[in-house]
C-alpha cells in the first residue's frame, strides 16, 4: 500500500477540525457552530475519500505497469 496523498491528509485534518467545532457547538449550545462543524467534517470525509480513490487508481496503474514490464522481461529471456 502506498503513502497517503495530500487530499487524504487534508481531508482527515478537516474532519478533526469539524469534529472539534461540532463538539464545542454542542457544549455551548451554539447550533450554528455545531452545524458548521458537521459540514466541515462531511467535506473532510469527501476529500479524504477522493484522495483514497486517486491513490487506488495510481496503485492500479503502477501494478499494470509492473505486470507489463515483467511480461516483457519474461519474453526477452
């Protein structure tokens, strides 16, 4: 498995910030802050998911490239 990309890391960070806002909003009764935190958390989840998708595509392309290279090496023997 490859290293997480920027979208994954930033998405996770947005989720953390959103969760903090949501909890502070709940604790203080600030419905606006709570809603803002929920939205930020959801956006962070989407960004992280997009990053995971991009990483999966990249890993697949790398695997296909490796398979082609291995096949070419076997043919050349």
